[in-house]
C-alpha cells in the first residue's frame, strides 16, 4: 500500500502536469483515471493507488514533489 493519499497524489499531478486525477466508481470498487486538459480520460483506469504512484512517478517533477511532502 502506498504511503500517499489520493489527495496527495492528485495534488502532485495537478501541480506538476496539465492532468487531473479523479476517482471513478465501477461496479464493485473505485478506480482512478488521469484526465487531460480537455477533460478526456488518458489511458486505462488504475485499479489501486499503488498503480497510480508507479505511473506518475515516471515524471521527475511529480516524483520530486512527492518526495518533498513525504
């Protein structure tokens, strides 16, 4: 499990990229999606916050931002 909350990951994405991170409600569970500047979903949904963290920390600015708050 990630040490970051959804709000922390969302803030990092918003501060360092032109994307937003939102929660969508599937039949049985929450999923997380990245939304681009035009309001469109970018890529497939993430099943858990750990997957989100793995993906967004490929961006050096996001990784540095998260390291500062942790």
